C-alpha cells in the first residue's frame, strides 16, 4: 500500500509547486507505478468541468473510476485525463467545485488506484 510516508519519500527533493499550480501523485497498485505531475489550476478546473458536463446518468463515480483505470492502462500520455477524472471523483464526494479546488490547492493530491477501489485525497504533510 502506498501511504503518506511513502508519498512524502517519493516527493522528497522535488522543487516546490509553482504558484497557481497543483502537484498530483498517481499510484497504480497493480503495476507498482508512480507518477508525479505538476499542472496549472485554471486548465485543470476547465478539464474537470468538461468531464462533469460529459458525464451521464447512473453511477457516475463508478464511471469515473473505470475511466481512470482505462487511462492508466494506456500509459503516461493519459495523465491529464486521470487528474481531471480524479477532480471529478472528489467533486462527487464534496459537491462544491470551489471547495474541491480550494482543497486541491492546499497541498499535494494523490490518486491511489487499488484493485478494490480508487481513492483521491490530499497527501498528509
């Protein structure tokens, strides 16, 4: 399991996140694969809003989780889609886009993909 201590060790030595940006850690338990990406908040918010507009009726969270898994299988070119879908997963639990993005900007976020579930949460300092 990739816990907060492992995440902090993995992030050690990276330059601080630029103002107006977010750092996202993605972990795939099956492949034991970790990626860290820094991106600007404004385009990420637009991507998340687009994902939400495109979502259909039904179990939206399950659809987002399935899409995250599919993009992980495709590789590193799909990191932006994984991050946007991760934001949408957060929004499903919170319901307020402004609150979600305030949470995202407060530190490093993580998408942790395990066989049984996908967790999207901040990495504890």
